């Protein structure tokens, strides 16, 4: 088996030693913290094989996703990577789920964002923020999903957005502009 090389393009070269040390120590937060958060998913994608070979891919995926500033263009990549991950490992690395067998989730979208994207929230207020944060006139969608359909939760370790990662939404309702 070929050992993948850690690819550091996207990180300022003077920080490469720091990033390499962090990655080799399994400290994915420090690795992604070596550069602007707008490059987190780019670095994850370039280094997926490296992280996977070391058993760090799930932790790296959840950190990179929660650290990435603009995510809509990365949704296909995160969807693909989530499907590659072991569900038990995703749940182990995820923040604890709220009680319940199902959840009412919301998604605020504008422009190019996919209404059926992977990133949903349990907070209507957070969804409203995403629907209206730039140009306004966004749409909030609501869906109810079963607990077993949620792949991960990012809240305490992420942006505090009560985020749930879901690959498939069967029925959703557009709540419109709120």
C-alpha cells in the first residue's frame, strides 16, 4: 500500500511545520487552525486518504465541515465523505444528540443553496438567519427526520448552530420568508 503524503497547499508555507506536527499528533483542530477557515474543506479533500489511513478521517470531516466559512459548494463533497464513513464512528465523534426518536429540523437557504442539502438545524432562529443573512428573501424549510437518519450532530464543537447532518430528506415543507 502506498502511504499518502500530507498535502499542505492552502496553508502559508511558514506554518507547514506547525500543521505537519499537528496532523502527525492527530490534532485535527490544530491542523485546520493553521490556515483560514475558508480552506478547511479544500484541505480535507486533498488529504482524505492521509486522514483515512490514520483513522482520523471522521474527526477531520466533522471538524473541517464545522470550521468551513462558506459551505454550500462543499455539500456534494461532504455528502460523499459521510457515505464513506462508518456510522458508529460518526456517532462516536459527533456531539450528543438531543433526546427523542425523531427531530423537527429546519434549513434556511438562498440563491444557489440546495434545499435538500446535508446541513439542517433544530433551531428555527438559526434557519431564519441563514435564509436572510445576505440578501434576504431566503426560504426556510422544515422536515421531520428519524434519529437513525441523522449522521452526525455538530453543536458544542462547532458553530453553536444546533446542526444535524442528514443525507436524505423525504418530505419537507417550505415555510417561506419568515
